[in-house]
């Protein structure tokens, strides 16, 4: 049976066998690595988590905290004897804080409450844990329960009550909690960091609990004894990832390059941009043990590598062997001896656990959860580079069908990433492999606004939400066609979120498509501004301000795909979640009616759930099945 499975093409059934790994957390002495393994639970349409413990010396793996279905926010105690984790709690709706003894697999629940614990950090002495959680809603009864009108500000349109701010709490190992902060402002879901002397805690603070205003977060320092918070930096927004250095002398954090949110995010230490000359978008900052350098997870030329950035000097890229995408945590991924634990993805292997030991030339893979997937017939992915408008160097990823034969021309399907501040990488991707198994070339272009080619390319989308990115993508298609492997009469375009926006845009502006799939597409930028949850970011990204100020409205309309609905003739499949507040479903309804009323073949599937992506593995499989069946209908 295993031989037959290994010889098979990748499929929806195979996708559901993938084990996802996350939160690699190495003990201070480097002897043990805790992480989370997530497996598909189809009966409950969810991922079921297990807390795993890997012993580095013996190479043995065992599960901890049996009986829990969700695991998050891992942290070793300073002496490495205990492990803190946020897990689901019996008879409680929200996840709570536990402390686990790995030697006996015993656990103790330290918190209770109606809201989930978000972030955690051990005190240097190992006797207390600081954590963040949202305030509990007020308990109201009788007539008071119906006086529920609330003031609308910059909240998403489906909000039914005021957003609850998050705050800091302290709990000792006996489970006695103490509130540390309070107010209408909110602690952001970002790392919490103790000073080595245990007197201060760094955290990211936003002026409101409204999601769309979280970009205004700045790093604050809490004096534990007095409960007083002060600014830790000179900035008042666009900061997160605040961490004390191991000796407490420095503060590292992420901040938008030049203070412009349209720029890449850089690594800062004590107000200095130490990654400026690396010129890559920094996803994670973590201190190296000696405190003279930081470890960075960045996006770089269709990969996600790791760099060591000294406080003074040039960055050094770590050799990661076959790993294309590496994922670390802000805290807990580096042992005192410099060993780095991370989750990695290779070209033909989904995520596994790796360790990069000091002095090693390449990391060592520690787990084999996804051997069966790696042994299947998979499509080869490679980076494609071309010159776009203005001679900009651009890139993307091309995945070939399994068994690709030179000299043959294949149908080409585009899968455009969202964001736009994201990027497609040459590592294993579920959808690309599914589409490749259907016999398609799969092209994933990194258009302007993508974060893998430096600050100038990322910033180039400012005031150019659609036109420039569309030109970038068309130039990429031309580069792929020059390879002589594309059947130009069979090209499809598709994407989700911002990728959906560009799908709709490309349908209207260019007429080379046999078919299209638009998921949660931002079809109407003005509607999106008015009711989505990221209002502040949108106002800055597209026009430098509100569409209702000055002469901005014309620019917003100009870049909205719905403006050009009469030019769309391509058969289109539309997806969206009913309760999506990132890209509200009304924008999909607009495009559906615009196409249907003008005789364009169109189908629209809505899923009765919240969230921006299909929630749960059953819905994801349904979306992908319909997506690929739509391609097959028009391309085969």
C-alpha cells in the first residue's frame, strides 16, 4: 500500500495527510525541542494539535499533554525543567495557560477565564509568567443587556459590540493571577520580553483594540513594581517584536523602513536600523545568545532564509541545505550554545523540524512526518526572473507538471498571492502541486508590493494598486512563454484576496484568459475601505489617505476592478466567506451580478463562516476541488 501511495500523484486526499509543524522551541541547554504537530480532523473540520518533544541526544520523539486538541505559545522555563503552553481547557471555550513537567508529563492549569491567553513569557527567576489576554465582556442582565448600542469608529462592519482590549497579567506557579495593565488602549498580539533583572517587561501597545489601528503599535516598557508604562523607543507606530538583549543593555524590534508603512519592515536596535543594508523584508527578529547579533527570518528572492545580523557589520546568510523556507520564533528558537531549532520546507517536502548546530555547515532534519508526501510524483518548482516595466527586476515561481516532457506545450494557470506584502517561494506548495498533478504549468508571480526583492520593489505599489502589478504579471507571463512550453490558447488566471483583486483586474484589462477563479477578491476599493477591518492600512496603501478627501476618490475608482466590469468576458468562478471582514462578501456579490447580468458565464460559492480563508480542512478541500474542476472544464 505504501508503494502504491508513493507512486501516486498529489491529490486532495494526500493534502489531507500532511502534518503541519509549528512553534519550534528549544530548551535553554539545547537538549530538547518542543513543537506542535497538527493533523487534519475531517469529522470536526479542524486541525488537531499534539505537543511533541524531541530529545536531541537520543533522537527520540514523544507526545506530551495528552487529551488537548489545540496547543499554542510554547515557552521553556529558564532552567529548562518546565514547559509553558497555551492549550484548550476542559469545560472552557477559550485556551488557557498550562505548565507541564516533561519528566512526568504532569500538567497544571494556571489560568481561568472567558477569554483566551494570547502570549506568554517566563520571568528570569522562573517563578512567574506574564501573559496577555483580552478583557472579559461585562456581565449584564435584564434591561441592561439590551442597551447594546455601540459607537462605530474604524471597526469592521460585522462587529456587534465594542472591541475588547488586551492587557497584561502576571501569574505565579500556584495559579494566583495579578493584573498589570488596564485602560482603553490594547496590548498587541506580539512578543512579551522580560529584562534580565526581572524589573521590566517589553510589549507592543496600540491606542485601540480595533484591528485596523494595530499598525499604530509601539514598543512600551512596563515597570513591574509600579505598574507604570513608558515608551521604549522614539516611535509611536509601526513597531512590534520588541525584545531585551540577553544582557538587558539593548532593545531590538521591527519597524517600517524610514517610518513609511509602505516600505519593508527592518530590524532595529536602540533606534538604529541594523538591517538597512540587507534590504530585505524582516519577518522575525530574535537575539543571538551573546547579544552582539540578531537572527533574522527574511523574504529573499522566492525563499525565506535566515540571516545573522551583527549589531555592527554585514549580515551573514546561514546555509540551510535543501531548506527553502525556514520558520523561527521571536523567542525560544535559539539555545544558549547557539543551536537553532526551526521548521523548514523543502522543494518537495512539506514542513519538518530541523536543527542547525553551532559550526555546522548545514542543518539536520530531525523528523519524518511527511515522508509519504515527499515520495510522491511532484512537480518541480523553479524561480523565474524577468524585467518588468521600468526595467525592474521581478521574479516568480514556475511549477512543472509531474512527468513534464520537453517540446510539449502545456496549459498555464496563474495562482497570484495575496497581501500584497507577501511573496511566492520555491518551496512545497499544496495548491501548486494539486494543479500540477492535473497537468498544468503553475505560475506564481511576485508583482510589485511583494516583499522578497527589496524596499524599492515593495514600495512601488504605493498609489498603484492595480495597473503596475498587472503589468508586472503580464511581463512574467511573457517570460514563461519565451520558454516555449506554454499553450497560449489555454491560460487561466486565479488568486485569493489581493490575488483575487488582480485576477479581476487582469480579466478586465487583458483578454488572453480561457477562464478565471477569484477568491475573496477586492473588487471595490471604496467599499473595502468603508467596511473592512483593515481600514487604516488600506487608506495608506492605495492613495495615501481616505477616498473621501480631496480628489482621491477618482484614484480609488480607477484602480477598482468593478469599475471595468463591462470589459470582462472570461468565464469566472467566485468564492468568498459570508462573514469575511478582511474582504467583505459584498464585493464578490457586486462582481457576480455585474458578470451574470451581462451574460458572462459565472458561478459563485459562499461559505457560511467567518475568516478570510476557507475555515477548516473540509471547506479548503471543497474550494480546491471546485477550483480545479473549473480549470479542467475550460482548459482540457
